[in-house]
């Protein structure tokens, strides 16, 4: 109870600082507020953040009600006129202040498996499409119709404590490895889980040198060698595995990263889904999946530098699947908070609504630390609905 009270006080102080002092300061610095008026940076920020949090697809009437709760009377037309480039610039600057504010959970109650490490960090990203008119601000990957607009949200989630770094916004065309979350600020003894988009053999070498651990999927096509340096035919080795197999290998033609390679045979239903996803992915690129990749889809193959005495092969498999928790987190952001549904003809309204929703997501995540106390076995969906109510 004492710990929850301390966290609640942290959040209260952060919200007062961000939505009052910082909001008014940034509104003047960005040119959103240029003279004394009834709509201050603080009231506009509260209207946007709490309005979007309680109703993820607000109308102008909803905004007027949110403005009234923030202490200002505005008409729908008056609010529409406030959605300008300056307003978007202001809310983006305020969002960055939210992301920089760290709310910590100092005495986590985490599963025994997680307690073996100095934090279990999940690194991932998701992409939000935007109106094409915003391509100069947030450049997408492009396509047959020309330049597209989209923003990539990068996060790093300490699953042991619940602390979330991010979301940090980047143009969607940026590669995942351009993440702002590197390895230098992770403690020795920590474990990182990341998707294949972040895989970099040189970084794995650096993590080993820093005393950090990793569990990640094997990337098809990466050269594998035995400990004595001979090439290992992965498919031939897998043919000898019944359900779970493990061997020590060197990963990468030049990097030669020493790792445990562990393979788990998937059920036929899971393998068929994996093959279907692979075919769809290759189809979008105008290609067909190779026979090797289709054969590998029968397996979950992971690599790790965690020694056997700290994690068994089965425990490595459990932690490899923990990474999917961040996919559930993104799904809640999109299904409950509708961060990917910011409609309207005014593109600045779209951006303002997106930034406001993301600030609401950050506040919600802070409150999870109070509500769940670092225990991550309860429904994120139910927590999101409770927050909105």
C-alpha cells in the first residue's frame, strides 16, 4: 500500500508539472499561444488528452465537453480553428516531455523467471498510417501511389517492473535498428527480447562484452557454424530433432557470435499459420518463399547467450514467447485507444488527436504500475477500459 501511494504521488506531481506548467510554457514557445487568452496551453492540453482518453474517436461536440471539464467554454467552430500547425507542434513537444518523464516501480512483484535478470527488456515498434498530406513531416515507405505518410512508434518495455520507455516517434521509413534505445544504458545481467528487425550480430557481440543477455529468433539465411568452425546445415540438424533440440554454435559468417541454438517443433496448426504469414509477406514483395524458409516455419528456432545453469531450454522458450506481450500492448493501443484511427479532413486535427492519444497511453501505463504493482498477468484490455471510464 505504501509503495502504491508513493507511485500515485509521483504520477500526480508529474501530471501537474506536465499539464499545467510545461503545457503553458511550451504553448508560448511553439507559438500556439501568442497573447493572453481564455484558452491557455494547459486547458487545451487537458481538453485534448483527457478528451481523447475517455472517447478515442471524439467529435467536435465531445471536444467542447472536454473543454468545459478543463474550465473553458468553446464552440465546435472555435475548437476546429485551434487545430493548426502550431497546435500540432505544441502537442508534439508536450508528448516528448511525457516520454522523458520516468515513473518507476521500485519494488516489483515479478515472476521468479524474470527475477533471475536485472530487468527483462522488450524492444519493438509499430506503425501508424497518416494522411498523405503529412508525408513531409512523417515520411512513410512509399508505394505505387507515390509518397506516403506514416509514423513509427518505438518502445522499450521493462517487463520485470512494467516501466515503459517511449513511445518515441520516427518516420516510418526508418529501420527498426534506428531505435533510440541502445545497449549502453542497460545494466549488466539484463536480458533483452527483440524482433528480427533489430537483429545485429555486432550488437550481440557488444552485449556479451557488457555482460548483458539476449534471446532472439534465428534469422533465416544467417550462417551457422559448429564450435570448431565447420558450417552447420541447419535443416539437416533439425531433421534429427524430435521435439526440442539444442546445440552450441557460432553465428554469422564474420561475426562468429558464440550462442546456444535451441529449436522447438511447432504444432501443425502453428506451422501452417507461420507458412501462411511467410507467403503473404513474400507476396507483397512479389516473391515466393524459398523451400528452406518454408521448412524452417515448422520450428521456433532461437539463439541466446544465457548459460544453461541460468535458463533451461524450456525456459528459453517461455521467455522467447514473452516478447509477444508487447504485441498485445500495441493491440490495446489500437483497439481501445484507437491511436491508429484519427479521422477528419483537417490533417492538423489528425496529428493533434494522435499526439493527445499517445499522451493518454503514457498516463495509462503509469497507472498500470499502481493498479497492477508490476504483476503482468492481468488483462491489459480491462485495465484500458477502466482507465477510460
